[in-house]
């Protein structure tokens, strides 16, 4: 069994500024232009049965404005007439109305359970499109930057089941064979889930091919599905189509195509009926794993390797248990012995004392956790006051039934941290894992449309931008830019809705649900001499913060940043904020 490599993100120290002093509020006016839309944006409100946090993340916070990363300053949206409207800016002072480039064939109003229509700009001449009803379109557009050669034409369309939104797509041309791979996101009802929200998240990786020049028709050649319990913060297919990267709060796993949830539940039940391979217990300081040894097993037949985050147990040449541990151990102090009853006892010393582990090896369900009897008795005694043979007619008498100030052991919530996983496209196995810990995901941005989208994470107070490089197996994620103190600053914006940055990293911006847009510029040299009074030294550069307030009371539905401009979409208006002038 191949085990995923535990990786880490390598921060480039020269890109950090330990002497950063903060953002200075600038009152310089920002040129802002407003366009009134011919028809309102096709906003889809959440239904009563879409009540979970995952529905809100996927559909309630959906960005209705789409930026064509292949052609700067070109944005698109879908209006309630089913038209895809485009605004390409050449000159701010001579803005034309958004123009129709395509009209969806579907009458969207006839569908009660539709999602928002979604667009992804696959290449400079291809677009992947969903109308929100469950139908996928491949559109050949011609060169979109040239109005003479631009013509949107449907090259493929097919019903793919329940409604979905498109989150990424790529175009591949190998030996005259053209293919497009796309990622579709759904939130499906899980009928057999007796606990939790009753829903699961489905990611479908669909590949559509055209075999040769003679055969004009495109057809689906591969469909793979991943299941998870949280909407991914980030999911993208590698440019060569050989893998997939996902940043998510809870892990994703591939399921067999056509395998329904009832079958997978039956498999889970049959696994539970099997005798556990091992038993494990824990205290605040250590963990004890007990394994029944096969007959005639001697000390020479046992090989155990302890690593800080990994364990490998081999019995009689057969791999018995291997994988990443839930948390770190002191691998040099961990030991094992053979007991008199022909059992193997492994002692793992916790690196983080007091941390309760919910599982021993991440994702391994072959063992059974045994709670210590003394521990059980102590918890039961502490919870005794919550149960009684008779109802308490006088809640003020004696100890109250529950005191919110005293959390018991049963209230412990095992905080899961987000992880960055890389999946192999052929084996469908996880090859690389990065535990992001407290590195909060902030946003993603396309710096180079030929590369995968970058993602921005909070590291302490800063926000660091990472560019994935799938071709470099040893160092897959490159730290390419830093937004000083932005991790700290954005945490105070309680009403933030969308977050973005310029592809050239010159500024970052966030908008609130209504009206206000905040812009944080990179430090620039000062034209006048400035002194820091506390330290008595000259300040060579300053980072500016600017605030734009839009003249509208409509909620913000879309937000995109380019090197020169910010685009903000509301139900009836499109706003342009000029942030940088052309170099």
C-alpha cells in the first residue's frame, strides 16, 4: 500500500517584511464608474431545503461575476434572460454597455430546483458552461480578444444528473486529440446519514474527448467522483490533466462510479462486524497499541519503524499497520515489547501532552479504541448530576441540571484542520498531503492562466500567496508573494464577502456584503521624507489602505480584481474602480 507523502509549505524569508508597520489610510479619491444593466443578474436564492453551511459556502456566497484570465479586464455575468453578457474595458471614460455573447437554450425560469449558472474560461478559445439545471456545455468561442473571430458555438452538451456548479476546467491537446477536463460540484442528500447535516459534497471529474480530426463529435470518456463532508476551499485540475489538488476542511476520497451510498454503507457495516486488527488506549501522555501475534511469531519476525508523524509495523514480512499518525510522537522514546499472552504491545509517547486523539492512524478503521475503565468511571461520576430517576420540579434546588460554564469531557470537540491534498489522476490515490493547521484559507487567484490557480493562506499575521507547480514533485508549491499583515487585518472585517488580489500582486481587496470595498496596496517608496518618531529612523516606503463606498443599496453579488481595476457587480449595476494606472 502506497502512503501519501507528508509535505510542508516552504516560506521564502526574503518575501517577508518583519519591519512592516501597518497600512496608512489614504483619502485619495478612487475613480469609480457605474453601468446600469439592461436586465437583472440571474441570482438564485437558497431554498428552504438548502439550509446547511455547505449550501451557503457553495451557492449562497457564489461569485456571479466571472473574469476571463486569458484577456485582462474582460468580465462576464449571466442575466435573468439567460444571456451571457460581457464587458471588455479598453478605456474607462468611454465605457459601452455590456454586450450579449451567448444565450442559454434552456428556459431557466421553468426549473424550480436549479442552481446559479456557472462559467469557466478553459482556454483562450474554449469555455465550459453550466446552466444550473444539470446540463454541461462546451463552447468554442474563437479568439475572444478579437471581436471579428469571436463566435460562441456549442460543441458539446449533455445532461449529467443533479444540478452542479463548475469550479475548474482545463484544455489538453495531445497528438491531435483534444480533450477538456472539468470539475463539477454538487451537494447531495445522504439518506442514510443519521448524524450530521444529512448531506455530503460530491466532486465529479469529467473528461470529454474528440478522438481525431475527422470525427467532429465530442463525448465523455471518463467520470470519477470524490466524496467529502465539506465544500472545498480550492479545487483545481493540474495543467497536464494527471492530477488534482484540493484544499478542504474535511478530506475527500474517490468512490467507484455507479457505486451508490447504500452499497458503501453496507460495506462500512461489514467492516465493523469484522474482528479489529488491533486495540488501542490512551492517557494524557501516551498511547498503547495491543496486537495479537500470529502463532510461532518471534522477535525476529517483528519490524517496527517509528517516525515523528508516521508508524510502520511489519509482522512476518507482511505489512500490518502503516500510515500517518493523528498527531506527532516522540519517536525516539516510543518502544514495543512482546507480552506473555503472545501479544505485541506498542507504546507511543505523545509530543503534545494532554491532546486527546480521536483516531490512531489517519483514515484507518481496522482498530478499536478502548476507553480506560477508571477514565470512564470518572466521567460518569462527573456527569451523574445530569441524570435522575425523577424530574426535578424545582430547578433552583441543589445543583442546576446543566452549567454552561463547566464543560465536561464529553463536550470536547476534536478540531480538524484544513489540509491540502494532491490526488493522482490514474491511481486515484492521495500522493501528497500538507496539514495546513492554523493557516486559514483566504482566496484564490489566477496569476498565469496556463498554470493552476494560486491560493492565499494566512501565516501568522501575513497573507502568503502560493503557486502550485505539479511538474515539480519535490517542491510542488512555491511562495510567490506576501501581503503584509493582511491575515490580521481581514480577520476584523466581520461583514466581508469576497476577497481578491491583482494578478501582479500590486494590491489586495475585499468587499463587504453591502457597499464598501477595501483596498490594501503593497508598500511603495515615499516621495517625501518621513520619520518614525518612536525609533527616530527614516521611513522609506509606506503601504496605503483605501476605502471605496458604492452608491447603491443593493447587495454585492460579484467581485473581480485585475491589475488596473476592480469590478463589483450588484443586481442591477456593474461598478468599475480604477485602482492602478497603466505602466
